[in-house]
C-alpha cells in the first residue's frame, strides 16, 4: 500500500532538491515525487508566496534569501525579457561616458549590449560582468577591491562601497531582487544592498533595470526607493501598478520591446 505524502513533507523535499541543484523543472519533480505536475505547480506557487523560491516558466529556483542561487541559474529566469531590457538600457547610455553597473543577471544583459559603444569607463561590482566587458574594444573596465561571492561573482565590502562613492557616473544602472508596492528597492543581501545604495548615490542619471516579475515581491533589505530613480526599464509584462508608481514619482518609464 502506497503511503500518502503530506503537502508539507513534499514541499520540504522540493526545497531540499533546490538547495542541492539550484533549480528544478515541474515535470522532473512530478516524476521524482510520484505526483502530478498540477500538484507540483501548487507546491511551487505556495513556496513562492512564502518567498522561499522564485518561479519561472516550467520550474523554479531557490530564492536568494534562503541560499543564494547561482548566477547561471538566475540567468535562465525571464531570459528573453532580460535581453530586451539589456538592449533598451544600453540605448540609454551615450558613448564617451562614465558608467556603473551593479552585479546581476539583468545588468549582465546590459553589458552584452555595450559591445558597439566607444569611450566608456565602466565600474562593475562583479567579476562576471568584468569578464563580459573586458573584450569590448570601446570599454575600459574598472573593478573595485572587495570580497568575491562564490555563487555569482559579486564583489562587496567596505572597500567596494568606499571606491564606488568616490566615482561619479554619468549613468548608474542598478537591478533589484524586488520592487515593493510602496516603491522600495529591496534585496536579500545586506552587504550587496550597501553597494547598490552607493551606486545610486554616485549616479547623475540612475536607471533601474528590472523584469516585470520583480514588482510587488518581498525581500528583507531596502537599499533605495523608486523616487531616487530617473528611468525605470522593464518588459512588456509589467503590472499597471508599477507604471502608476513610476508616474507618481516622476520616473521615466521605458518598456523594452
């Protein structure tokens, strides 16, 4: 006789698998846990509502606040939207300018679209972004000192923050783990948030690059507010509330298409 697995036990097993592998596909979980894809989707939605995981089409990845998901894993989430956002943000950056990009998968998409720019000095707080940009002939890459996080190559620490505060950027581009319904810019990591806060304070023109799934989500650490942003770039799936909030704070809203 088959023993019925409780919902709580099944969700605990899903979290265990995500901690081991970083990501999982609905059909694979259904087969492994001997249940239906519909049941797995309900479990994933519940875990996502509790901010323990991040849902993407067909599966999920572990939320950064639980145990920081790897860079490659997060790159797969909303990848097409991030590429469109990257192109739109790159179009906002003029040649012969000073730029700061914070580490993230959406800002990585921005970096990829800077290949034809010339005369850029770009500060990045990520070894992954530095590696992406180092072969661009028209870009001088500047990397601050600090501690490198194994999971995603992000650089953080007091020396990182101090360096960025001394730099004056024509354009500063930041991402966020979430944008609260009140306009708060929030993340999971306290030290990384300190770097993002410094980036915002150092930019003459601050661009927020976030895909539409980030709006209304929760995370523990606030590093800024939408009122500090000049331009918000998101994809066509944005919530009307996000556009209304941008309008309320006089933030230019760009839809990447």
